C-alpha cells in the first residue's frame, strides 16, 4: 500500500477468514497485514504463522521467545494492507482477548521471524531504484553501511547492460549441473592416480610417505573440512569488509560481491555464485594445490573442497527458500542465518556449519528475556 493512500478498513470477522496458505492475514494491534507471500520463506516455518492467522501477533513480535529486530518490523510494513475497523469488533471477544489466549504458549515455540524487509519508497530512498544500482551505491559514502543492512524484498537491477545483468544471475540448479560432473571425473582421476602407487608425500629429502588409494575418501573429507574454513574466512573478511566511506570503488565492489545480497536477501537469482565467475576462483585453488602438493594428493584435496563449495551453495539457497522440519539441523541453521542477515551482520559467518564461529568468537548470542 502506498504511504500516501488512505487505509482500507476490515472487520474482525473478515480478517479471521483469511487463515489458509492461499490467503493469510495477521494483525499487529489494529494494523492488518497480508503475509501470504512470506509463508514459504518464514524461518520458523509457515505453521507458526498459520496458527496465528487472523489474530494479533504483537506478543510474538515482542517475545519471548524471540524479539523481532528493527529490520523485521520495517520489512513487515510492505505487507500492510489496512486497519481493523473498531466499530465492527465483536464485543464477546476482542482481538486483545484472543491474543491473551493463544493456541500454544510462547514457551513452546521455536525462535522465529516474521516478514523482515523494509518497504522501498521510490521517492525518498537514498538511491533511485528505477535505475541500475551498481554505479549509484558508491556515492552513499558513510550512509552505505546502514543502507545496505536494511533489507528489502524486491529484485535489484545492478547493470543497464543486459549481458552484464544476466551474468550476475544464476538458477540454483546450475551449480550442481556444472560442478558435479567435474567432481565425479576428478574423483575417478585421483583414485586411479593414487592406485598407481607412485604418489608420495616427502617429509624431507630422505623420508617420504606413500599416499595409498584407500586414503582418498579421508583426503576428500579433509578437503571438505578445509573448505568450511575457507568459506568462513571469505564470508567474514572479504564479504563483510567495511569499505572506507570515502572510497567509491571499494563500496561498489563490496556491493557487487555481497552487499546486494544483504540488501535483497530473497532475490532467488542471486543466492548462488555464477559458475562462470566461480571458475576463476576454483581454477586458482586448483593450480595452488596441484603445485604445492604431489599431484594425486593436491587434486584429491581440491575435489573435496570443490564438493564442499557445491554443498555450501545448495545449503545457502535452501536456508533462504527451503522449509526445514522443526527441530532439525537445517531448521536451526536457517534461524541462525536469518539472524545474521537481519540482526547480527558482524557475527554468524558460518553457512554450512557454525563450527568456526566458536573458536573465532563470532557466535550469534542467544536472546534472553
């Protein structure tokens, strides 16, 4: 709804009728929100919202068990559709009374987050959303860091050139389609190379260790583990660098690398890395490991790391668009990643695992009341 438009008014019974996956409305005080489009994306699962459809969710927004962030409240406003008509309230049961008697107590629910993105005002925003953003953000200066961490739920146009714009977008299935055949071929190549019995790791000029073919699975897993550390370092020190406010080019580079993802976290075409651009980084790691270690050993580590990268990209996409079962590992990981996007941008850098957040003291703190 446009900020300047007059609000529509709805009766309590009309709001209560919208309680299905096809049409789900909720109340925040007397403000009415249509959150149908967010059910599938909700970190806590769509069931948490559906159980409260047609009801006042003020208590759930404030917590416990989870107090929703300022970004969550800003993002919710894009779903605002009108006001509750107080003259039509049922005297036998007001909205406030219904909120005091929910179907399930708050203590029984997992931490969740309702719609979290800000609504873009085309007339007052710091950038012109009707034009490509790539060349605008560098002029934001000291305002860039605040602006980029106020998420919106709308696609971003980076470039005016159609080819450049298309090169920044990738469907999720392109990642396994491109890299899984490479992983399978290199796995076969590494195993057959190690099977020749000629791969030795030299400790010094007089002593070496034979790398047996049966050690390939362990080297492969070690490569995946090494990737999890690389993933953490890239996310923390590259993607979350704070570009100097006076440097137009570093701000632009940051926005292209990762800032655009934080600004529009549900842009499904930019949740995985384009294979064409990824091949440059992948090729660099391949050459480094192949020349630093004996061929069979280096390539074995590389293919494990490449598999770890594919798993990372798939998990990252799922954390934004998947609906994991409540209580599962992925459920907790999704809630953790949502907190990183909307509340703790300088913590929670692990995607596939939170393991490396612990030794480096970047674990997102638990919320207490």
